[in-house]
C-alpha cells in the first residue's frame, strides 16, 4: 500500500521529501544541469561534473579529454539525454554529502512496474568485476554504494508515490552498466589460474600499494557475480524476470523460489543497455507528479 506523510510527520522522522525538492528546483534556474535532482540518463552517466568541465575550458587539451570521457554513453546511445531519471548523487547531498550513493533511480510512481536503481561505470568489465568484489568498507566498493543507498531509501527519503522506504526497496531492481565489451579472457586452461595486477614499486623495490587479483576466467567471473547476487538479495532489493527487464545481461537467468526464471541484479555492457533504451523500455515508466 502507498502511504502519504504529512509535513509534520516528515519533519518528526527527519525524512527528505524528494518530490517537494524536485518541485522547488523546477522554479530555480541551475547553472549546471547535472546538479539537479530530476535529471536525464546522459547527465547521470557523466565521468566529470559539468562544473569541472567548465573549469578547464581554457585548456583545450584537457577540455577535449573531459568531453570525450563524458560522452562514453552518448556515443553509443544518442537518445540518452531524453530519458528522465532521478540523480541519486544529488538526492544523497540533501541527506549527507559524505555518504556513498548510486548514480540514478527510475522511480515507478504508481508501482505498476519495478523501480530501477542504477550505477554507471565508464570502465571495462574486468575493472567492474574488481569493484563488485571489493569489501563494503572500501571507498570504490559497489557493495558499499548499494548498502548506503538502500539504507538511505529505508530511513531518510520519501518519494511520494505508491511505495516508499522498506516497500520501495522490495520493489526496486539493481542495474549496473559498464563501458566496453567482455574483456575477461577464457581462451585456455591457464586463464583459470589467478593473475596479479601490475604493481608499482618505489626505488627500494617495495610495493606502493597492495596488488589485487584480476578477474581472469569465466568461472571466476560467474563466482563473483553469484556472490554479488547473494549480497543484492540480502540487501532487500528485488529480482526481475526477462519480461520485467529485457535485454542481454548477466548473470544468467536462474529459477527463483517462486519457480520463475529471474536475475537478482542486471549487469549490462553499454551497447546492450543502449539497445533497451532505444527500444523504448523506459518510455512507459509512470513518473506521476515528477514530470508534471
């Protein structure tokens, strides 16, 4: 069931009314569009904030480098600037600027579809595999971002539609998009042996930082995805069938307790993700008052 909160109850619980902030910011002209809560897919995918891009405008080489970094999704998915989405980094700033957060939320106002919490990485699949398996306490950990975001939705935020807090988490699926193709080699049996990243050493031949094993086989990749899927499930987020979230994604569909074939989260390459965007998957999402 949906639930409406009075302003007094919102203040009493110290919760942030996201919809009210969206309405307020629609009346104010923002210098940088990526600093608004109600945003679009292109803006939430940026590697460099527009404010940072503006600061290097006089340095042509650096400026063009930033532009190229920021266009990683747009070059594959031209319509991304027309796809509405909530910028969760900017929502997080209303609660605590030091907290971790995911990039975006597609919010199903009426609850007729599952909402989608998303993280975008301008990185190859091998790098994303490293980030997936990082301990929740590490700064770049995707588990850490997810844990912080789920707790924020449960305890600090109100979106105003059918589902909020615990119920919204239960009706939200996690999406992760990486840049590039599958660069995890599987050509022969040696690929199943652990490998090390190149380690930088100082003049005394001491390691400057700890070496991490890189993902080097399909079997290892599947194990990492399975462990992360378990983590996502324990966080309270929901799985999706192919009908609920189409496209070519990992991990592979598997039978749920209800007997349906589902994914506990969805990992897309940028090209596969672009296909579902251009097929209009997000166009039918009911945004309710967010797009009035």
